[in-house]
């Protein structure tokens, strides 16, 4: 039987792995996923690195060397992460070459503490791009109002960008405009645009997590059984509806004369990337979001559990454009019941920035604790 993960390629969707773990790299597990599951890219974020570095002992030897050398906590963090990023980039390089730069990327995120600092974000993106020194690197920058100008400038300079923490259609449109403006300005200056790659990472399951909670509150507050049923019927629907409408925008934007003129000189579409596609609610099918957002020119970045579940029982069909009128109706019904799209998506972006920042600080605290423990051992 064909691996369902590989079948996704027949629908024009690429699967990237949402994780980096040095133990998996050392054991050969990661390479096996590339070979057997058709994984063609990797994403990471501060939460992923915090979990990987704090778990097990895969990083202990390098940590000890760096601490003994008197490196700062930030220098230690970057040395650990950049080594992993380079390793993964080199493993993915054959895919990058084979697909002519469509896939084979690994993403490294700028510090979440810079999410509202345009110049700081841009400087860190430039530094990471130069330090890692791999053409199949993408720098991750959040789609905050302050991030958008940094995204534009980095792309204009020729840096591949993965725009993260997109929740709303309005934010998505700002992201695509930044991409197109960067290509236009770079092309206008006589610079090549054929090697620039970018994805727009649109977060999925977190939308249902918040909207379902708001619906639960309204169900509890209502004494009308008919209204309660209508509210229940909306649960588990917002995230997929939101992503499907974004895909409609993607098709429209990248089929305009504006993009066609860029395409003629080598520009690539900026693919939507479905992030946060693991199912958080155990009442829902464990591959719900992966199954319902399949379509051409998309990427689904999956954590290990979702990869395993989809490999086992994922069903592949062209689903991204199912019931678009229903998607519009879902968002309209939520609005009429006091669950406001702009408020929900802004809250999710704010919480996403905070979550990544918290993980970043936890990781630094963990490195500090290891430094202290090593000092105490030396004293003894």
C-alpha cells in the first residue's frame, strides 16, 4: 500500500517536518523519514528547540564545551541551534537541488523578543542568513505589524523568508503584498528574483482551540436548546473555513497580472504553509486538519505524531476547496453570535508571540542552570 504521506505529492502538497531533534539526526530516524515518508522540508521554532535541548543528553557534550569555554548564554544557544540547522540543511540539500529550489528548506526563527522591533528583526535575519550560509535556509519572521517591513526588506535583499504566526486573511494579504513588493523592487533594480523562496505560514488548529472555547462559554450561557445546538454545530469548523478562504486569496493573488509579470522573470509563488495542523481536541479526528487542507502549491508542516497518524490512516483527496460557500457562512455565523474574527485572530497572534517568547526564555534559563551545575561540579 502506498504511503499516504507520499500520496500528498500527487495533489501538489509538500510535507515538511515540524521538529528538529539532534537525537533523531544522530540515530538516522530523520534521514529515514526523508527516504520513506517523502518529507521534503523542516520547520522549527523556539518551543521546538526548548523541548529538544532540554530533553535527553544529545546536546550535553557540546553544551559542556561551550560552557567551559566561557561562552554567554546567547552564544551557547546560537551555537547549538546553528549546528542543527546546518546539519538539517545539508541533509535536505539534495531535495533542494532536485526540486530546483521548491522544497528542501529548513527554517530558523529570529528571537521572539524582536517580534515588535523591525530593525532588530532585520539585523538578526541578516546575521543568521550570513552565519548559517546555506541557500536552502529560510529565516522565520512573525507577521506582526512591525515584522511586515522587515519581511519586505529581507526578501528584497535576497533572503528566503518563512513568515510565521499568520492567523487572519488581512494579515495574509499584508504578507503577500510584502513579498510581491520585494520582488518588484529587486527586479526593478536589475537583481535576480528566480532564487528567492518564501512561504506564508498560516496557523490552523489554534483557531479552533480558541473559537471552540468561546462557543462553549456561549452554550453554557444560553438556555435555548435550539441556539445551543446551533452553537455546537459551529465547533471544529472555524479553522478549516479560515484556511480555505486564505487559499482562495492565494489563488486570486498569484493569478493576477501583477504576479504574472514577475513570473515571466523567474518568480515563484509564495506557497501557503499550514502550520499547527496537529489536532488538539481529542474529540476530533487526529488527522482532521491534514486531511481537510490538501491542494496544489501548499505545504503542510506536521509534528511527529501527526506524521505517524497520517502515515497510518490518512485519507488523501483534493480537499482545500471543499464547500467554500460553507466556509464563508461559518465565519458569518460566528460573527452574528458575537465571536468576532478580528478579535480572535489578533488574540491568537499576540498569544503566539508570547508562547514562543516564554519558550525562548525557558530555554535560556535551562542553559543557565546547566552552566551553574557545571560550575558547582568544577568546585567540588
